[in-house]
């Protein structure tokens, strides 16, 4: 097995980091990895904001509801960026392009951002550093937009905080791939409760370091808890997408 696959199979979320800076040469490599990530139709419709200002980090940490975000040595925020290409087109052609506002452009940028964040994380872990994805920046997208001064036709997707690990979490159990990998068509099961019985039991042997010495609940109970405790701001996220200038073009 090659080292790339070994790193991927050993992926763990790291939330506590040593007080040690990431060397400049490594950061430059990581940025190059982001640059070389595949991009839809080559349009490179995502951008990255490296957050170095402590006050800005603190504000983002409060949106995330995760204090360790403020202490992370490095914090990259990945965004949809249709603004740049729209400006390029307008300046060169001398006309406006309503197409820049459509959802195709939005989802191209969203996909580009996610791919770049994953590529960055693979690179980070290959250098024996650790990282945590921060989907929690979407807890209040309007606040993140204000904090980062994002113009129209941009949108926050996710963050990646990283540095040298200061913890060694367990490898988190995953459900059997027979529930996630299908051939030719989607497979619906008659009894999901029975299908995940062993996984439920396995999850209850896992310790999440966010709650030291406490085993987590079964996966099925976690699913229910997530559905019962949906954040209203995240449920209404499309309103923020529209405020950023994107046109949903929904059919009534």
C-alpha cells in the first residue's frame, strides 16, 4: 500500500494543535496543491481566504461555536467566487453578464471549493500535520460574509483549520459500505435499523475527544438528534445565497 492511501485510511480529525507555526515552505506547497486542484471547466471558480488576524479568527470561532478555531495555527476559508470571472468578462467585453448569477456558476464554485479543501487536507496529513473541516462557518453565513467582507457573487463554503497535532484521537468507525456503495442504481433497504445494528454497537465504543472519557451515542441516535436540533439559520441558507446575488431560477 502506498503512503498516499495509508494517510487517507488513517484520517482523523484534529482539533487541538501545538503552539508551533507551520513553516513558510510548507504553506507554499499547500497553496500550490490548492492551485493545482481540478476545477470545473477550468474556470477556477473558488478562492481561499487565509485568516491570520486574531480578532477575525475570534469572530469566526464564535460563529462556529468552537473555541479551538481561534487557537488553530492556520485557518483557510474556501469560498465560491463567481465575482472574479464576472469582473474579467465585464472589463474585457464592456457588457454585463447575468449568467454569472446562475446556480450553475454557484455549484461549480462550491464543488471547486470542496475539492480544493480535500486536496489541501490530503497534503496536510501527508506532511504529518493534522486538520479539521469547519462546516460550522455556515452556522451564520451572513455574519461570515460580513466578517470576511465578501462581495456579491461570492459565498462561504467551508473552513480548514490545521497545524501540528496535539492529540491522538481514535479512528472513528464508519458504516459498512454496503449501505453506501451501489451498482447501477440506488438500493433502498427494507429495514435500516437492522442493517446498522452492528454499526450502532461499534459507535458506542468510540470516544470523541471533545467530551473526554465519554463514549458517543449510537449512530441512529445521533441521526435523530441532528434532525431534532436543526439550526434555523442553516435551514434558511438559500436566502443568504440569494442575498449574495445568485439567482435560484426556481419554477413555481
